[in-house]
């Protein structure tokens, strides 16, 4: 997988930055980490491609003793074969790959659902693939742990369930350096991504509070710059924001509210959400609201029509057939777009755009929908939202 798509927020700068003596961050997929030990380097995450590895290792200039997976999401460790090849070419011992034990189960699931994962990734990351059924290039860990593991006297691996249930944070106690891994992303936590499995909001908050209790002096997030000014505050306030969301959504559910009403009616405290580390450049507060609702309720939206629906194309055809003046739908959608009410225009244009067949006005509606999605993509703050608007429907 080549290192491309400069808009993709997952890709790092490729630069090596000193964090503390003997500790460096590497801009591969987000922030990787390299820690000097008497037995060789500990490297957390190897990046999105083996092609990127050799220049990085040449700059580091030391043998790699351990590779640690920050978590099990694909792409963060596609570079592992490059590490193995570099070690063999230099007559060095093959690095040992270490991960939390849940990574193994996740990788097995990804192999079982390879086609699904590929389809999701082509949309979420705008990354076309020649073979959507191809299994991902996974390297399983050699060694796993459950709660915590010491790799070297000052390198402690900590289970930090958050974005996934297999996240590993790295704590360097003598220097008080914390690598937050996927638990800390210098943006609103990535909970509720539209096509992904559910994530536990309260568990993520609990993890952030546990990491804050370590009292780090330096926090290296998985994405974004290092945090040297009051990292504990960032950790605890992010946890507080997640707990506020959980409480506010559950309160609305207890009042019998439906998810779309909750999404539009919540008022977010500025002191928790209007702060730099809660920017919505990848995740989004509305994603989190929907995931909390999903964790407490079923799949049904409460509308009797959707309880046992017709096939999507059959339902869309029936709606289109009921509209005797299709041009009026197109005209109204255009008026809404002109008035800046683009989302409302999308709702209207779907009366025609989802219908099958070659009716010229239906085909025109599809074109209008593509244009409206492009406008919504330009408006969206979240990379994920932009991707889905741009990846077709």
C-alpha cells in the first residue's frame, strides 16, 4: 500500500522527532514511537507500507528488538515485513512482535470478513482496490499479554481499551512519558464511525482517567503534536466530555426521545467540547450520540414503515411512481440548494434519486444528488463524513 492521499489524516509526516532522551516519535501512520533500551529499540507501529521502513530504520540507526502493535486496526502495521527484511539484510535478530491478546481475535475476524473490510475501507478512506476480496496483509503477533507487560526496565505496556478492545498504551515511568496510542488522538474520540462496530464510551473514559492517574509530563497522542502543557488536564477533560455525552443521551432516551431528535437537540457544554483536543477533524460528536443510542436500543428507528420494509429499490420505485410531477421535485430541491438548505435538498431529491430505471428525470435526480453530496462534503469537518459523501451511494 503506497504512502499517498495527503488529505488522509491517518498518514503521518514521515519525520522523526525527539520526545525525550532515547525516545522518538516517527510520523508513519499517525505517530509511531521508538524507545531505546539496552536490548535494542522498541518500536510501536510500523506504518502503512513496507516501502517506508528502510529510510526510517536507517535514520534510527539501531537494531529493533520489539515491534509493539498500538491496536489491531489495519494499516498501522502493514510495514512489519519491511522491518523483518531490514533486520535480515543487516544480519540482525528478527524483531519480536508483541500485542494485546485481543488483537489475535480481531485479526481472525478481519480475515473472515476481508471483503466487507475492503469495501468499508474503499469508502471511508477513498482507497480503491483492484481486488475487493483479497485478504489483508496481516502479521500476527509472536507474543501477547492481557493487562500489562514490561518489555524493558523502563518500558511498560498497558492495556488501554478505548477505540478498540486491544489498545496498548506505553508508559515510560522514569521520564514520565506516556504514549497514549489509540486512546488519545488529539481530536474528539473516534466513537460511532458510521460503518464500524460499536465502541464503549464509558470504557474509553475510564481508560483516560487511568492514564491520567499516571501523571505524565509528556503525552504522545496517536495523532497530532506532543502534549507537554498539562497533559493530565487533556486526558481528564476528554473523559469528562465522554461521560457528559453518555449521561445526556441516556437522559433523553429515558424521556422516550428518538435518535434523530437527540442528535439535533443536544446542547454541548463549551468548556468540554470547544477545546482544541475535541476538534471534529475525524470523528464527530453526532457519531458518538448515535453509538450511545445504539448501545442501549435496537436497530429500529420507531417508524412502523421501516419495521418490515420492502426492498430498497422496490420502495424507491413506489415513491417515484406516486409523484406525478417529478420536475416539481427537482425544482424544489434546487430552490432548497439555492437557499443553502442542502441537507433538506438531499431529503427531497431522494424521492427520485433512489428509484431504479432510466427515466430521464430520475437520472437527473441522481446527478443532482451527486452535486449535493459534493457540497455537503465541502461543508463537513470530519474526514470520515467527507469520505462517505464523496464515495458514492
